[in-house]
C-alpha cells in the first residue's frame, strides 16, 4: 500500500512521472501529497504545494479527503484518474474530514507544472 501512496505523490504532487508530452498540460493537478487513510476512509493530506490549487482553496495538511464531487474512491489509481481526467479551470468539490468534522472545499483544477 505504501508503494501506491508514493505513486500518487509523484503524479498528483509533482507531476514528474508523467512529463513525457505536452498533453500533460491538459491534465488535472491539485498539488497534494497524500497517502491512504483507513480511519476515516479516504486519502490523508500529508503536504501541499505552496500556492497550488488545493492550498489556495484552503485544504490543510492532516485533512482526509473522503469524496470528490460526491464520489468515493477505493483505490489510488481511481483517485489519480479522476483528477487527471479534469482540465485546468474545472472545479471539484472535495469532501474532507478536519478535526472530526466534515467540510466541503471547492478546488479549481490547474495544469501539471513543469518540474524545476
């Protein structure tokens, strides 16, 4: 399971594993470093790209994303595919658990940044 968590970090957080073509400029990006969470079930935010889409929207480290657009995800691959299937400018509503309270946060999808 930890290996899958590292995969999503590379794809969602930095985008470095998928910079093989300019098509990546049209794939979604939210700028979160996440790992699987069992309690509550979802994806725990371990870090955020400063100034990235999730950071700008108010997502915080330690939040647990339980749904996106009211959709639950059973695997890291499904979560990645959903985000990557969005285009820059699209909006998604993340349902998160923060300090045992559920909250919805709207995040505007951005394009995968160029690696520095």
